[in-house]
């Protein structure tokens, strides 16, 4: 009887499972830009709530970074392309640096936090220069 209930439960979850929602890259990038602006506003107003909110929003958005599609994806597969690997590497750096922004800001080290902000922005621009051909 337990086997039947387990099978029924697995079948039910498989039946109602949906694909992960598709993230609109343009909207995601715009939201990342807003998150960076909120962090900067937090520095200007010395407001830890703004800095923390901006960092959390940035970290949530950075998880969805993907490079534009290219023809080498057909041959190599999406996860094996240079642009995909580079974008994921930059996303990881942005996530770590943004956490350091929050840590330094909360410790009262405002200038160190602002330097981490500058480094975060550099990672964004580096990706746009290499991957998006700016």
C-alpha cells in the first residue's frame, strides 16, 4: 500500500511540474542596474537598508545572467561555450563582491565598501565589453 501511495505522489508531482520560468535578459539587466543604483544611493545617504536591499536584489538577479546566443552553441552545447563560462565566472565574482560590499558597510568601513562597489561595476563592464561587444 505504501508503494502505491509513493508512486501516486511521485506521479502527481511529475504531472504538475512546470519548467522554470524563462527570464527576460533585458529586464534582468535593467533590474541589476537599478540594484546598483540603490546601493550607490545607500552610500550617499549612509543608509544600510538601501545598501542591503540593493545587494540582495543584485544577488538575486545575478543568478540569471546568460550570454547572448551564438552559433557555437549548436556544436559545443550551451554550457561549453566561452561566453557562457565567462558570464558565469563574472556572475560569481559579482555575487562575492556584492556580499563584501554589505560586510564592509555594516562594519563601518564605508570606503572599503565603495571600493568593492567599484570592483563590482568593473565586473559588469568587463562582461559587457567581452561578451556583448561594447
